[in-house]
C-alpha cells in the first residue's frame, strides 16, 4: 500500500511531465451548466498498475488507453478490428495504439515496455482533461492462438483524488484464429504471430481456456502449466490528480 | 465496480421511494465458444421468490429447464406469484457470440430479475442470474453471468436423443454438430447435488469413442458465459 503522502510526491513529480500537454483536445461542445472539457478542474492523472495473475502465460506489451465512453476497443460478440487481431495473434500493440491515437475520443495512451511475465507488474501514467473517463487495456497471452486479457472501457471517473480502484481483467478470444495450440501458431513458442486469415468463428467471446496436450488436444504443444482461469490480470488504478 | 456503485445508488432510491413499474430493455449475449442457449426465461418478481439458489437443491421445475431446456414450469412458478415473464425471446437457440434484445415491463412489486437458460451441450448446465435487484435510476447497466450446474444429473457427457426428459441420463442435443458418438461416459455420479458453479465441460479429441462425446476444442468454456445489459428507460 502506498501512502497518500507518497501519492502526493509522485503526483508532484509527474505533474510537470504530464501537464506539458500531449493530450488530444476534446471536441464535444460544452453543454450549458457544465464546465467545458478543457477546464483545469477536470484535469486528471491516473497511475495504472498491471499485474499478471496467470500461472505460466506471459502477457505481451500491453496497450493502455484513457478515453471517453464513445471509444471502445472491441465489442462482445462482434468482429475484431484488424488492429486488435494483430495484438491478439502476435502480441504487437502498435496498430491498436496507433488507431487509438487518431481517435478524438482518446486522451492518452501508453505502451508496455516489454512483456509482463507471471507475477510481475508494470506501472503506467496517463492523463486527460474531461468530465468522463474510461480505461481500456489489452495484452496477449503469448501461449494462446488469439487470447488476450483486457479491460473494455472500465469507468474511472468516480475516483476522488488519491483514491484507487482495482479491476480484474478476463481473457477474451479474438475469434480470428483457431485454437490449435500448435507451436507453429504460438508466438510464445517461436511460432507465427499475426496472420490476416481468419479461420475461427470471427467474433469476440470469453476465451474457452487452454486444453493442453495432456488433456487430449492432439495438436497442442502446451502443458498443464499454461492453463488459466479468469481473471488473468489485476489492474489497480489510482487517481493522482 | 461501476455496477456496484450504481446498485448501491439504486438501493438508496428504493429505500426512499415506493417501487414502481419499470420499462426495461434487456440484451443478452452468449460469450461462449461453442455452447448454445436454449429458450431463455426472463422473470421479474418480488424479493421472496427464487427460481434457484446456489447451495440449495434444485426444484423439479429448475431440473426440467437445466436438463431439457423446458422453461414452462419455472414460468408458471413466476406467474403464480404475480411475476412478469418474457419467455423465449430469442425464438429458439441463441448461438455462440449471438445476442438477443427484448423489452420487459415490470409491475410494482416485481423489483428483482431472474434469468435462466440451459447450456447445450451439457447434462444439466445453465446460465443463471438469481434475483438481481433491478436498478431504478435511468441508465445502462452491464452484468456478467456464470454457468451453474443444477446438481441433478451426473455429467457423463454422452449425447443421447430423448435425454432432456427429467431422470434420463445424457445430453439431449449438441446443436453445433461438433460432438462425437460412442463415448464411454465420464462419470455416473454427481458429488454436489445442490446448485453449484459448473466445472465446465471436459470433452476429448476422439469423435468415435473416448470417455466423452463432447469436443475438447469446441465445448469448453470459462466464466463468465453471458453478458447482460439492462437499460432502464
């Protein structure tokens, strides 16, 4: 547990960096009676701590996105975007972040510096100026065909300064690649990452889990250690300002 | 967590104002990889009614739904206590990844929502929501539902025509067409005979034998198995 004093110190330390203004401008017209989106009183800074809770699934460098409710990285039961498919199949977050950075509903993004190994955490700082904030986040479980742990628009605008909230991220299946669990298809085993061919259901669902070779999937190279259950990731969000 | 905040808010509103009729838009999405939902029962009722409770034995009407997808008994139970029901809004099966949207009007004292639908192919698995206190403040609320096991039938994972009838061991149908035949049967016993969280299908890779008729690459799932979005108008 960090103390509020520590939080204040961190907040002060990063304020200078974050207030330089790399945010996107809000483009919603202010409604009467509410402050415009660029009011200093609506500036927020969030610290995001992401922890890998799985037994033996490294999580590819995560994409972290702070946005308004109008942005959504994916929808349950719908087709995956190409950018999300690239992340889910190959662990490459560049396209998803690039898409987000061109979206006017997105305030700020951050990229993981490397994969998050089991039990490890990574910290991110994001900022924006708005009356509504949601956090989305995604990283591939690298020993799956197209499984990714994600938050899909978690509300963080109720947080008071200094307060924290913890979310737990489930694992989704992008539906873009059949779950062969074969070494040649798993980036975590040196296999292929993104492939534009879609040979699965082509809609996003909760991942059915890893079967593994020992449990009877003949094409699988995975063992019992690669199995997982929900949730796969802990995400603690602290509002610094 | 937002849902929790909103639920608490709703509680406060309920405590200070009389319950009233509500106009709800409800959307249910199947989040599984290869499991179909049988006809759905959505029911609003008073606080004293439960169609099932985790840790308690299933009623015979719940068993009928969980083993064979027949919601008529549970629907009668709800209507007998002046509840509001929407039966079979998807007009049959709801496929993996598919959604159904429907409207529900609730009466004054029916402040709770229960939703059930059998999971196919399973022996006695169902999606369950037990007496959710309905939000009363206009807005959109999202919930995630788990898969329960009715505890009334051993999960032998053998597909057998006609086994939807109560007391006939087996899975009545595998709608996706990915199941096998000739399985030896996984188990003949059920350790927990109360309603509990389903342990999931096991399946195997042998379409012409093995222990299970189910397919380990198709018929497994992890919770949650459904997304429920309620819009209070």
